[in-house]
C-alpha cells in the first residue's frame, strides 16, 4: 500500500532498498498529507482500520473521515 501512496519514485526506491517499515500511524499521516481525494483516501484509511490493533488510531481515522466527509 505504501508504494501507492508515496508519489516520489526516489523515496519509494529508498524505502524498498532500505526495507523501511512504517507504523500504521505513519501511514495514516502520509495519507492525510498526500492530497488524495476523499474516496481514494477513505479506501486507504479503511485498509489501516481493518488491519491495525491501535484503537486510538481507528478513532482518529473515523474522526478524520467523518470531518472530511
């Protein structure tokens, strides 16, 4: 999923080369700052909600999606 979100080819290559792993919260922040339109953004957020164990993050995402709604 992260490769779909990060627009910079150079950054994507660096992430792959180094094996960098992002936390769910990091990914949510990248989505928030990426400039995606709401339907696409919501799709990425729902992937995180379905996979994370961080209930605080789930609440933050729900708030964000409902605010942007």
